[in-house]
C-alpha cells in the first residue's frame, strides 16, 4: 500500500491577527495617554480668589436689587425711541452713581456705556434712535447709599 503524501498542517492567520490587534490597541492607548499628559490644563486662573470675590459682590448686588420694595424699571417706547430707567422711590435722597452698559451680543463694536444720571424723580431717559435694531442687553450698575446694585435686562429694538 502506498501512503499518500502527508502534507504539513496549514497555519492559521487568526492568532497573528489577534496579537497584532492587541499590540496596535496598546500603542493607540499609550499614545493617547502620552498626549493627555502633555496637555496643559489650567482650570484655575492666577487670580481666581479675586474673581470669586468680584462674582460674589455682583451676586450680592443682584440680590440687593431684587430685594428693593419696588423693582427698577427699564421701559422702551418704540414710537418715541426712548429708553426710560426708573429707580425705586426707596432710593430717594441718596446719591446715585453708576453706569448703564449696552451690550450687543452679535457685534462687540456696538457696545457702549453711559453714565447713570437720574433726575430728581429718579428717572432717566435715553434716546435709542441711533442704536442699531436688534437684540441688546442692558446692564444697570449703580451705587446708592453706599450699597451696590445691579440689574440686567434684555431689550429688542425695532
């Protein structure tokens, strides 16, 4: 009897493929860890304590403004193109100083500030005819009687 020729067993590529995938995965994870270690992450600014104090003072001013017996009123009359700021009567007789900031979120170049100069009736009128139509953010930042107050209100001009 003749024996058929015995052929060598065929080698499978699967063990090599699995090992190669694991090695490539380990290299990928290693490169990601290296990249993450090289990234500078500064979550805290150098003067974070001062910024936190300023933020807390702003929050106190907002709370103080909300606690006034009558609210600060910001009204816009579209027909006369005038913005009227009305401070509460509780602030009468006190020296009121501050600023009115107009912020245009879509165009920083249009931002401007005006001094807060209320009349004896604690009212100030501002002409808005030269302001571009659209969305504005009005911030009223003032002091009266040694206390800080702050109000922010959105305004849509046509």
